C-alpha cells in the first residue's frame, strides 16, 4: 500500500495519486506500451475509492501520458513535459493582470445531453443534462481564444448569452457554485481548423495552442470541462519557477 497525505491542507487524494503515477512513468517504472495496474489494483494500493482512482487516471489521459486500449487495458503512451501552474485564474483576471481589457465577441449557450465521452469525463450517466457555453474571448478587442465549456450545474446556470460575457468563475460563484478546488490542464500546439480560424481571425493551418481543462469541486467531482484554442501569434505561455523578479522582470 502507498501512503497518501490525508492531513489538512494536503492536495486532493486524486492529485496525489496522479502525481505518484506520473512520477512512476517518468522514472521508467512503467515504460511506453506497458500496462498500468487495473482500477481495482490501484484502489488496493492507495486505499481509496474507485472514483478517486478514475479522476487521477483522467488527469494522466488528458495529459497524453496514457491511453485506454480495448482488450489490453490502460497503457503508457509516453512521457510529455508539462508545466504546473501555481493557482487558478480566469481569462478575465489573466488579461487584467496583463493590463489588457478582456471582452467577449460571441456567446452560444445550450443545454446538451452527455454522450459517452462527456459521461466518462464527468463521471455521470449518459444523457445527463449539461450546460454548454461556447465563447470567443478578446483582449483589447482582438480575438485571443475560443472556449468550448461544459458545466455540470446546468439547472442553475442562466440560458441568456449576455450573462456569459465576463468571468465564468465569477458568474458561477454568483449562482452559488464555488470556484474550483483543483484543476488539471494541458496545452499542445496544433494547426487551426477552418472553424477555429474563423473564430480567431487567423488563416487555416495557423499555429494555435490547444488546451484541455478539467476542474474539480471540493468533493473531487468534475464541475467543468473546457476545450480552448488560443491564437499562437497573440498569446504567450510564461511560467515562473523559483526566485525571479516576477512579471515585471526581464524576459528573454
């Protein structure tokens, strides 16, 4: 059995399991193509519930480190370098910190039923009603990112598009939904599809940064799933680690 930290202020259990398995992959305990232990075996190893194990595995899958293969189970896809951000920020807060004016060009809101993929992400039944919000966010009037978001709290989220022109997390808090307690997010470089190119005013095939975000509440249930596409020419991804001057310091 691998001991987890259950102390006050410790990371969520799923995050500790995710980190432990990720370190095992990085150290070569599980190499490319190796089969990981089953959910039942991981439950026994970490002494946690099946849903906690699944949340940890979802994080590894979203990061591209593992894949599920029919008839073989969960196998290691390889090690991908990823940066861990120190805190959760909304796009609105991020733009304001950069001294830019956040805005919204377009909003589409709909109630949708979870398909098999969304049901697996949210850990819900196929057919459960989710709120889907599709937005193009701008900075100083320029389209920067296309967000496609699914939310579990469909019953309390407004249906009017104008309600989603600002910070989504602020709107959720106004509706009684606390800010996420934890987030797993990864980014990768891709080429803009025709749909993304039209939304961001870039040529088809232009470089964009695609993000996948899964946000959890305090009970470790998925409350948000977001696919994002950032204009690669208009958005930079900067990570500060250790002792540095900060955002006002020199950049390469």
